[in-house]
């Protein structure tokens, strides 16, 4: 019998913060964004907002070095996960991506069964015991509100699920590896309004249990679920960070005219 105490339980005190200092990203010598400096607070939800093409998703992909998979990219600056510099050459990126998971815009279940979608990453990380696999899969599906919907069809193809269910399965696939940081790249934009609301509520429920960064074009969503917000913009064809602060400060008392104009629908 597997006891929950055998597994690390995320808490605000044990979660990592991230510190980004003068970060710049280049694709084939063309800057996607430059000189981004901002914190990501442990256990909180940080929303990245701004118009298309301003570097939000590119910035997100730097936080667990998915940019390594893109040829001819160059990153300068610093990203610290607690006290560790993740851009150092000796960093184990597999371990990093287990600690810092990503959920993408379009739900992308593996072409396996529902059960296998969660078992596969666990098996790849050395967990083979069937009882432990079953327990982790059940508790994680419960965590994302899917267990009661799929418990009688775990061996059916994951691709048969609805769009919202697929996205929750993808969140479960990230959660089952017990990450500390979760990166969401517009996770609701491909969903219908009802499914979007379910996923949004799920993300909000992760506050305090994970450190969360979410890219969203939905300003109302950023205000509803975010603790902190960062406005990105394009200046001279390069992404820039215009303003960072608490959601309350950004939405009610922005420091910059551009921020106020964007939030009021005048720009962007």
C-alpha cells in the first residue's frame, strides 16, 4: 500500500522562486526580446500579458531551456531557480524540465491510452511498480478533476477525449512528475468557454502548491487568477518588459502610460 507521505507534497515554503536578470534571446542573431529582469515568486501565479509577437512565449520557453531544442538560438543573461543558475552548461536539462514543466496552447496528448499518457513519463523516469503507477495516476487525475470522468475508460485512446479533457490530461501529465514550477502557454485559447473556465479554475487551484507562470492574451483571466503580472511589448521590433508588479497595482495603478493604454484597449 502506498502512502501519500512517500511523495513530496508541494508547499509554499518548499517551492522555488526564479530570478531573471538581463535576459535576452536571439534567433539567428535576431533578438526575440532583450534585457528582461523580473522575479517569479514562489507559490504564486505570474501572468505574462501583451500583444502577439512581443516575446512572451519565447521568454516562457527559456525558463526550462526548451530553447535548446531550436537551432541557432542564443541566450544571454541569468535565470536562477532558487540559488542555481539554469543556463550553465553543466545543468541536466532532463532534471530541469522535470522540476519545471510546460503545458502548451494546443492540448497534445500522446497517441496512447489515457492510462499510458501518465504512465509513460513515470516509466521514463524509472518508476516501474504497477501499484505505484496506478496510485500516482489515480491521485493525479483526481487532482485535475478528471478521475470520475475517465476512471471507467482508462484504456481508451486519450485522443477520444474532449478538448477541455485533453488539456486537463496534459496538465495531469505534467503534475504526475511532481514538478515545482509550471509554465502555461495560453492553455485556454484553443478551448470553448466552458472548458476554458474549468481549466482556468484548475490553474487557480494550483496557487500555493506550485510556482506558476502563465502566458495569456485574456486580460480578464490574468486579473482573475494572477498574483503578479508583467506587460511585454514590441519596441523597435524587439520584445521588451514594460512593467511588472502585483496584479492589483498593474490593473488599478499602472506606472506607465503604455500599460494603462493597453489595459484600457487603446493600444494593442
